[in-house]
C-alpha cells in the first residue's frame, strides 16, 4: 500500500501555518486594511514573459480562461473603485514552476496601501514578517541594498553598464548554465536568482531595491540616471519572499509595457495572452497613488519551520494533490 495519500507537512507544521495566517489577518485588521476576494479565473492574463499561466475552458463560453498568477489586476480595479487599503490571502497558479521552493499552486498574501511609496511599504513588510516569525525568531533590522550593489557584491558585475559578453562571462564564471542567445535581462535574472539571491538575507532580512528600468514590471520609474524602478524584493535565508512596487498608474505607459512584453513573448514563441483591458480601463478611471506587494506565504511558513523545502510547509504539493 502506498503512502502517497499522506500530507507532505506534519501536523505541527500545519498548526504553525494556521497560527501565522491568523497573525497576518490580525496585523491587517489592526491597520484597518480591508480583506477582499477576487476571481481566480479571468479572460485575461499577465503579459510578463517570465510567468506562464495555466488555462481552462468554461462550458458555454468562448475562449480560454486563465488561472490567476497574482490578484494584482483585479485588486487595482477595486482601488480605482474606491475600496481603500486592501489585502487578500489567495491561491495563485503558475505553470512550469516545480522544485524545492516552487509549486504550481501556492498561497500569496498581497496588499495595497494608498499614499505609500516603495520605501514606506518595505517598512511595513518588515514589520509583518517580524510579527509572523516572533517569538521563535527575533530579526534585526533589514538591510536595504540596491540591485546594482547586490550584483556587484555577489557576482562582480555592474548591472547598469556591463555588456552582453561581460554578463555571459560572469554567468559562466559562476557555474550557471546559460544559452548564449538569452536577452540581457535574462542573464541578469540568472545572476540574481542563482548567484546573488542565495547569499541574501542570511540570518536577517535583506531588501533588494531600485531594479533596472527594464525590469520595472508594474512599478513606476524613479527620476535620475540611470533610471531605476520603484521596485523591491525581500530575501531571508537566501529565499525570495516578496516582490513590491510603487505602483505605475499611467495607463498609456502600462499599455506600452504590455506591448513590449508581448513582443518578447512572440520572439520566444510563447503564448500570447489577451491584455487585461479591464485593468487598463481602471487606470484610465484613476488608481490612487499607492504601493503594493505580494508575499509568498508558503515560503514564509517554511522559513518559520526551519524547513529546507516548500513541501514541508504545505499539506499537499502537485505530486500528491
């Protein structure tokens, strides 16, 4: 008889998971941030070339529907409609993501704060993580390190000025397999994810901020030269936990970025998802100045457990779902 029916997480791990979830809800309630729910299925999908959606059909309706990779788009529609500060705890889905720290289905806590910029939201993220991990683990103040400084320190390259050949040489030097025809940003991603990332936040949290403008995603750009994005990521024990932005609110710029994403996807022969015209209409109507962040809850639970893999923090993974 097989034991594949059994949970991958122990009962004490599931008890801790429930405790952390209750603490998170208490944290937001104390700050009067409203809990919301948004659809898991949508007729549109993210255009980001680094993210692939899972799809399904719906009986009696034309076309494919996309499982949410993030609740960001519908939450911004709520913001435009006057919801005020909001958060949600939700299941999200991403294709081609399996491994030690990945599962195609995972739990995300995402929230938006009006009047916050990326720096202010980093402070609140730090406060939430400290609240969830205490009393088992007391954290010192988080380090704040620019993207360029992190890659200079851990990969020995200048993220803003390094040429393509220099990036390729750095990837090879650090023992990372790399296709020569990868775009520049893809090589930077490899160096950040596989070389710098595992060294970040060892013992205490580390925020990586001021991403290159080409990696702004849905963040606004900061003035200055070279231009950088008002985007940050949080690392703890070498694991990426959160990704946040001072949100872009310009609908024309957002449409242009979507178009650039789709051009990259065409060049890579990837699926061309429909643009989220509802989001663009919400930006036209006016999304308030705000910052937002998505935090991987399963990874945080794993760190709280001192676990070496995501499966120890989840009742079931895709392998025994």
